[in-house]
C-alpha cells in the first residue's frame, strides 16, 4: 500500500521546463510515515510497540536511499553507519529490560562528516582524508552514544567546512558532491553544515549535529527551514572535530523543532579534559527541554535591528516583529554599532588558527592519512586538481599557510580586537542600549542559486558574525517562506551562557507562529519571485 506523501521527484515528461511541474512518485507508506516526525513522536511509537528502534532506523535508511541517493538526489548523507541496526537493536534490548538511558535512546542521529565516529571515516569532504578511519568517537559523539542515540551516519558538508576558498560553492565536497536544498533543488543548502540541514529538512533523521565557525550551523538551518543552535563556545567539546579555529569552532544541534534541538543539545553539553574551553561545561549540563513554555515571550524585552534586505524579507521581518509583540514581547529598536576592522581581524584569527589547529588534528590521524600539515593538504589538492578543484581553488588555504603562528603579535592583537568588538562593544552594547535580554534580527537572506561558475552569491543580511566571534549563543528558528517558497530564519542572540534563554524564546515564537513549512522538493523557485533589491 502507498500514500501520496512527498517522495522522489522528476521533471514532468513532455512539459516545458519553465512550467516547473514535477512528478511525485509515491513512497511506500511505512517510509512516508516518517515525514516530519519529532523525537517525541519516535519515542511514542517505540513506547506503544508500534515500531522498534531497529524498524525506525531501517525506515530512515530507506528514506535516505529513496530521497538522498535517488529521486531528488539531495546528496546530504555521505555514508550510513554499517552498524546502525546493531545500535538500534541494543536500544530495543534496553527498552525491553526497562533500562532506557533518556529521550535520545533509540533515536537515529546524523553527524556532520568533520566529527569523528568510530564506525566511519571522517573526511571533511576531502579526498585527502578518505582513509581517515580513526576508530574513535569524538567525546561529543561518545556523550550521544552513552545516552542511547543511534549514530545513523555522516552528513555531507562544504569541503573543509568552507574555509578552502572565498569563491567556494557552499555544500560541495569532492567526497559527497553538491548538497541540494529540499525547498528548491537548484538553490544552496548553505554551508558548511549543508548536509545536516538538508537531511533534517527532508526527514532523513529527526535531528543532526552540525558545526559552526561563523554561520555554518545557523545559515544551513535558516535556509533549510530548521532550528539551529550555535551554542556558547565551551559548552560542547571540539576534540576530534576537524578544526578551523579554536576561538570560534563549536558543534551545535539542528532540528525541525526547538524542543528537538533542546533535547539534542542537552545530550551534547559536557566538560572534556582534552578541550580546555569546556572546563566549566559540566555546570551547564541540564535538561534544556524541560523549561520550554509556550508563553515564554510574555514580558520578555527584545532588542531588534533591521539590516539592509530585499523588500519581501523586510516585510516578513516586520510581520515577525508584530507576531513577537502579539506573543507578549516588548520590542526596542537598536542600531548596529560601527565595528571598524572586525572582518579583517576575524580573518587573521581564522587563517592563523587553521594552520596550527589543523596540523594538531592531522597528527592524531592514522598512518593511512598522508597529509600532516596544511602545506601537505595544499600539495594534495594541486596533485588532484581535477577532482578537488573543478569549480574553485584554495587561495584561503594558501593565505593561511603564510601566517606566522599563534604567538605572532599581529594574530594576538587581532584576536583581542575581534573579541572586544564582537562581544563588549557589539552584542553586549546593543543589549545594554535596549535594556534587553535578547537581540532579534533576520538570520540570513534566502537561498541563492547554486552556481559552480561564480560560487556563493550571498544576498541579504547575515547575523552570524558577532555571536561567532564573541563565542556567544545564537539560535535561528524558521520565520516562514518568502520569495516563491524559500525559507528564511529569525535569529535570537544573547550574551554568554544565554543558551537556555534563547531556546525558551525560540520555543515561544515557534508555538505562537508555527512558521515552519515542510519542503516540497521543487526543481526551482519561481524565477519571477527571485531575490529583489530593497
């Protein structure tokens, strides 16, 4: 028996491409039934005996086969764990014995492929790491596994987390190809956690882990109609995560609902003796989903700013402000401070730390991995140019290789300057000016066309830089659809360790608006409704 839910798509035979009509080939009903299922939904199925964790895992694997590897060919999942069903059966045995470990027990979770998992290689999307079978879990993954999560597989990403070139095409890697956006298949899924974003949007798992240095959780979350949390730096371990910058890198949860993001985040938080930044993290271990309330926005004071954006996004943001007021929030407009030199200082930090931090990670990889330094990776890419650089080069890698190390006075000055501008003189100053608890603004613009010839064509605002540099938390939640059915995100930004407050505010917004709309896998957004100028 079959149902008419979303499935594999193709252009209608004999219909002009401009009509943008699609054929929906129906998924088997059991597979289709996992569209938009939350963690609570999955736990309820297992508690009622309707589905075991093994059956749920099998059906997600089938969704990956039908939607990711064929049909729309989203290319969001690089690999499925060979022991995923074994993990799920162990959870089923724990359930039968009455020894469940928590709300993630038996729930399949996808992990971005720059985070070590013992079953699969960790490639960061690069052929240079194709043999990087470390046989170990990153401590953050070990926390998930200890709480019963089924590590379903690894997600595709912008190669090297989008640091190789400023002319890159987000979502592309030599290992995984180009991730497609489930809302419009010719649009970007954004990077670098593009695979995690597209996979969760397409219900290939309830939740996934991404990583962010500057925008790589919140951009793909916003552009795939998801919730994404870039946590306060130091709450989640970065050990055995292919790095860019110890000053800015952090894993974060991606989900279709705020509660699911909170459940996953709760399982990720923890101190790690190998990551000094996390020394205080155990103090913040808690159930972040427990305090979520639909009326959380009532009486909450929010500062907002309106960046330059196209008129449709501006109209959607104005509507969001009205909805926040209707939910009981007190809104105060603030101005973005003039933060001269912030971008240049951030660049100096990222390029300098990349050179050192990547070498430190590569030193821990098995002998089969032949690259041990950034210079080795640059040489590998040149030797494998046809496969590694068919669309864009590695000028950012070359720039990073020329840096002089983390003791260089220029780097030290840039780090101090960027942290001061983004935190005390940026987010903190705006919060003080509005006497506000949280800042709100559009997360990004809407998804642009994936363009191998010209790379990413960022349009509209970007809210990621200040929280990324300062290490402060940043939550994006779906704001609705604009521009012919393309998703946009609404950002909630706070000061250090305001993660719980952001989740509460985001949940209040979500419950008041139900703004998320599932994807339709359209071949393209209607051209006449593409990005417009202000």
